[in-house]
C-alpha cells in the first residue's frame, strides 16, 4: 500500500510521524476538519482522489472551498477532474464565477470540459431568469 503525506502529498512510509519532505507532523493533520482535508486532497497526485474530493465539495456547496477549487482550475491537467471542478463550482451558485467558467467553453478545451462549462452557464442563466420573473 502507498502512503502519502496529507500536506505535501509526497510518498512516505506507513509509520512516518514527520514528513521528511515538508516537515509536517502527520498525526496533527488528522485534527483538521473534514472540509479542510477535502480541500487539501485537491492536490493529491492521483486524479481519482482529486475527483472524489471535488465531487464531495460540490455536493457540500460550501463557498469557502470556492477559492481552492478556482485555484485548482488553473493547475488541473486531467479533463475529467477539470469538468468536475466546473460542475462543483456551478453547484455553489456563485454568479461571479460565470465569466471565469465561460473561458472553458472554448474549443481550446476537450468536449467534456466545454459541456460542463456550458451546463453551468445555462443553469446560472436560467436561475437568473427565474429570479427576474418573481
């Protein structure tokens, strides 16, 4: 089994107490809140782990995670994780993100990313119309 430092995500031995790469006390990382652990997992080296963290953060709809998700938008190379980040940000109903997400609707991105951006933009515009009708 492979073990990672929960702070810098370097590969470590199971019994490691202090990460030899970043100096983090591994036992203290367990004291973090669930949401903070999820935000930290956005930088995990395995795309599936990043994908799970993004998905859960989106379902929690905690806007405190939006800056970390937005930062991850710039770094993410995996198209499926990138599309999941876009959808998660869309679930947070933050109108200020629409301009940023519209950039991912261009032909420079894979179809899965463009579809996610298009879905969020469409849902946000429909939400705005339903508010205007009231």
